[in-house]
C-alpha cells in the first residue's frame, strides 16, 4: 500500500495540504502529515530521528530513484555543524519504507498536481 507522507513544521504549506486532501478524496490515496516541530519551533532531535530512521537507511536506493543524494538534499551545513532539514519534503511510502521523495514546495505542488490528474501511476513510477 502506498501512502504520501508530508514532513512539515507547524501547519506546513496550505496548498500542499489541500492537494493531499483532494488526492485522498479523488483517488483514495492515503496521506500523513508529520509535524517535525515542537510547539511551532525547530526541533533538531525530532528531525534527526526521522532522517536516521526513514531516509538514511535507504540512501542508496533513494539516490538511484531520484538522482539526488539525500545528504545534499536533506542535510545542511552551517560552520562545522551538519543539521538535518526534512520539513518541506514529501515521500512516497510503501509498506512503511520511503521509496522516493520530493523536496521544496514548488516541486511538491507540481508532483501532487500530477498525482491528482493521473492517480496512482506517478507514485508507482517513482517507487520503481
């Protein structure tokens, strides 16, 4: 079973949330919204936990499917300290495992519009 999982802070992007609801209604594709903040503020521990559990173990397969390494997409560097930045990411999840992901509100909205029009096909394509 495929699920769309949206990682955000606080409420996230309203357009993304609206599209997820419409996709669920039209195509019966479930979605989850994971708030990675604590009381609306950045929570480094929570983000790192999600990154370590859901993305890092699948790094090779995700790079193969997306063409982009997760270390460059989901990690940032300030001074000599790396920190994880997963809010603003949507993942295609099959049987609890991240199969593919898209980063950035613009890319996410375009992807979700494609899913809204074509249903399951873009999700299946991204998870192969």
